[in-house]
């Protein structure tokens, strides 16, 4: 490609971008502060609809910008490159269209938007840290103080859990913690959205298994342990399970006493009372036993009978549905308990398993041949038949050895187009209960710009139009419609995007997740829209106290966004502190790498 061809191609690409931006008549409806950013987004969408890789290489050969970092100042970059190329040819640079955003102001626009949503940038790092509140936060301001001291910048309240009273108590504890620590924190309310999960599973009985731990030689090094408590007694959950005993005999027991029984297999077994705590007795066994409802217990001391009692209120057992590739699973509209189906002597399924799907629209919208994924993508299937009340899935994907499907697990229909609104009646009620009490609201399961407009209308109705809006991108439709969704959201003064990578990975395919999240980051940078990097950041550390190597690398990548979200866990304070340290070290080294620009997939979905 010679200089003349290169220059002509660049000028043509620029003219296409300018023309495309003028064809968006709704620009004046946007918040005034967002209008330059919206124009820049439209320019970027136009540029990224072209194949640019050969052009990029030609620019690199001439020592010019490869256009690899033009997202936040698209037209300004094109103007500069064209002018530089004209100078190389010995020409006087021609008059260029005025860019809505200069290179100098682009970072200021992004930082202004991030500050409006997440508060002032911490002194020692650029990326804010958001933390999901556990239920205990409603009663424990000390926990919140610890999180603030560790580096939490945004409190996330998940409306899928707890109640509005609990959420308001969390906010009250935050204000108390702020006054004690001298730190401030923004708040985000995550609306639950349409519930798309598996239903309950039929219980098979009431039984509990008690098993000792043995070494390599079969010697018991830790007996099975269990608390026995009187019928109806209050009990604070301890490390070991607790079962109630009928009658009054338990009150007469003491350490050293024995308990004889026949377990669910009719096997003779013995328990020993080893400790007493108020009305409860800790018992142990060196044998494996299965205790079921109404198991009769015979209490003895030195061979003399003390009396009898029965085990009562043993918890129901609901085993998961075992599924293998080639099995069938029936999703039911009716909220009936799930069943495991039947298998022959060789383990071949003769009757399919069944389980309820909570989203009624699925039964009218789904089509044969479409994919369905369950439990965060662990189980995959194809729709073989549907009749409006059931969906027959042929299981096509499980881990080696099969999978176990439990109640309340997520279901994804990546190929199915749904028309139900993202805002449910519960979401609207939650929004009304918390109106004016939080800084921003996250819209779950957004699929189209209409969903955003609906939320904006409710915020206007409630008199809180300036509340920040966070767009949770967690399904294929949201990703494919992201440009239109962003432009509609810019009617509001404060807008952000959350990349919900868990559901998104299932929807677009795990092999595409890296590509898709990059495209989301680019589009949001072009729109100067702050991004929240979410889902399973340092999950192992939050839950178990130590991160995996892969999680540390993933956490380091969160500096690509303006905010990183951590989920709850018993070690969450230490995890916040750990993430804070990672970000401080990475931000001193990080720089954007050059991008090679094939056409973006989102540019082929209705915007151009």
C-alpha cells in the first residue's frame, strides 16, 4: 500500500465516521455532559466496522500511530494520523473535522464519570474496590469498618438476598463505620431481575450420615461427632451437626455414658457422650452410621439403663439429580419438586429426570435445537422437544463422570430471544423501598435499550433521576445490543457498566469470554463509561483464605477497569487488603498494548 492509497483510505474512513455520527438524531436527548462521549462512541463504532489490520501495519512501517489506542479519542487520533501522513508526503495538512473529544480531555471525561459514580479516586490507586455485603453486615458495623480500613470504596447490596429492612440496616452500619474511620463509601443496589433458576428437588427421606476419619492404615484419628439437644431447645449452630432427642432422658446423661441404637441399615451401633454444654451433649463414634427420623436411642451408664429417646426433626435429604451425556432432563413449567428419573441395572436412563424452571416465558420462547446451560455452564443440553408446559433436553455436556444438578441453580438460554422486561415487580418494589438511599442502581438481565428506558422512567417517577445506573452485561443479547444500550443510558447523568463474567461466559461460550470482555472494555472506553470488573475475583481467598495463581493473574487484569468487585466470604477483609496491594503494584507498570483491528462483532448488529 503506497502513501497515496493509505492516505485516501484513512480520509475515507474518517468521512464515514463523521457521516455515521450525524445519522443519530437522538443525540440531543442525551445528558449534555455525555453528548461528546456519545459522538466519540459513534465515530469509534464506524471505524471498527472496517477491516483495519493491513492499514495498521502500513502505518507502523511509516513510524506512525497504529490506531491501537484510539477508543477514547477516535476522531482526534484519525485527524493527527492523517495530518502526519500528509506532512510525510510534503503536503500541507488539510482542514480536519472538529473532534468532539481531544486526546487531552478524553482521560478527564472518563475520570469525571468514574468519580461521579464511585467517589473520589483513592490516593494510592486508580481502580476502586466494590464489595458485596453478606447478611451479617446488617448487624455488624465492625465488619464494615474493617472493609473500609482495608480499602473498600463501594458497598454492593444484592437484592436477591435479605430484605429492605436488612439493606437499610447495612446502610446505617456503613454510616456508623464511616464516622468511626473517617472514610467515605458509595453504595450500589443490585436489582435481582427475572429469576431463572432450577426449582426444588423431591426429598427422599430424613437421614444424616456420621463418619469418622481414618489414616492410611484404617485407624481412626478423628471420630464422627454430633450434638444431641432436647426436643424444642434453642441451639446456636456449632461446628458439628445437632439432632433433637425426644423425652427427658438426655438431661440425666453425663460424659462417659453410652448410647446404643440400630441405624438406618439395621446395623448395631454405639455412641459415647464425651462432653456436656448446658442442655446439649457432644457424642462421638468410631463407626460409620446413618441416623434417620425416629431412630430409637438406649442410654446406658456402666451397663445400667438410664432410659430411652428418639431422634426427631432430622433434616430432609434432597439428593441432586445425576446427569450424564446422553441422558434426558425435562424442565417443567409447573412448580413440582424435581425427581431423579429411573435407570436400569446397567445405569442406562429409562425415565428422564425432571426439574422446575422458574422462568415461565422460557416455555413459550424456546425452540427445538437451541442450547440450554445449567449450573454456571457445568451441564449443557439441546432442546429436543417442547409443548408449552415442558422442555425436553438432551444432555450433551457434563464433566467427566457426569454431573449433579441441585436446586436453585442458574439456567441460561443463550440462543433464545426473551421479550419479558428486565425489571420485575419485585425489582420495582425494592427500588421504591430504597429510593434516595443509595448512590446507584444496577439493572440485572438487561437485554435491550427498552430495559434501560424503563428503569429511567421509574427513577424519574420516584424523583431520583440523578441516581447512577449500572448496566449489568450478563447475557448475549446485552452484549450484542451494547452500543444502543449505552446510548440510551447516556440520557442519565451517571452511567456505568458491570461485566458479569460468570453468566456472560455461559451465554457467549467460555472460549469467547476473553474476546467479548475486551470488546466491552473498548466500547465503554469509547463512551467514557466506567466499567466494573466482576465475578469470582479472588474467590478462593475470600472463601478459603488463599488465592490460586490464576486468580491472582485475573485480579491483576482488573486494573483495565475503573472498579473491581469482590464477592462475600469469611476472609473478605483480608481479600480487600490483598487486592489493594495487587492494584498498587500493577498500576505502576501497566500500559495499554497495541491492538490489531479486525471488525468488531457488535458493529454488525443493527447499529451500522
